[in-house]
C-alpha cells in the first residue's frame, strides 16, 4: 500500500556545519518545512521536499560559538535572512540510497544541488505513525558568496571550503 507522508515542521531541523565549526543549528516553529514522501513497503517511492529557514529570528534556536557575529558575517542575516530549498526530482538508486535534487538559495543566490536522502525509521508514537528522513549534502560555500573566513588562535584557517547540510525531517501520515 502506498501512503503519502507530510513533513512535521515542529519536529524537523537543519544543521549547517563546516570543518572545525558548527555554523548553525536551526529548529523551531519559525522555520517552514513543506513536502511529502511516498512510502511503500518501508521504501521511499517518491519525494518532494521544500523548506524555508529564517536565520534572523529570535525564536529560532541558534546554537553555535559567537552566534551573532558568525551568522551576521557569514550569512549576512540582516540582508538575507532566508535559506530555502525546493526539490525538483527524486531518484531512487537502492533501498537506502536516494538522491534528492533541487534548488538551494542562500544570500539570494540559487544553485542546483544534489543531496543524499535516507529513510531512517518508521515507528508508531502515541498512536501516530511517524517516519524519520535524513537529507545530507555538501556545498561549496563560495558558490553562495559565503566568503567569510575565521581563523584559529595560531592564524590557521578554521573553516573549511565545503559546508555540510543535514536536514532531519519527521513525517506523519
């Protein structure tokens, strides 16, 4: 039986990190996650995912070192408060190997990206059927104008070239 699952925004979050640094952990009701996945026999058959993250809101839980300076300098959160992703296709390769392709927008720069998508688990919680879905991928931060540099105490570069995105999505029937 094919069942369409909807994303629960209150239970979904995104981690943005770079070598040696967590840039931001974004969760909370101000972030909007839309989309669905179709699951048949505990396998993803189709997926459409869209999310919009407001990185300049006091309601968002931001957990990182020197939060305001890093986010302001790195993302320019005053001028560009929204990070968004909208999928354009889903490709199933094997049982737990899937590619979610789409457009990622950071600092009003939109680039096509390919992300890995994995169905983590399906469980029943308080009588509701839930599914955990993880999307991961790496982007080159310079592609999005994220040229901010941070240095260690010995003047070594503390932030790598690539940024890793990890979106943990909880879905319900």
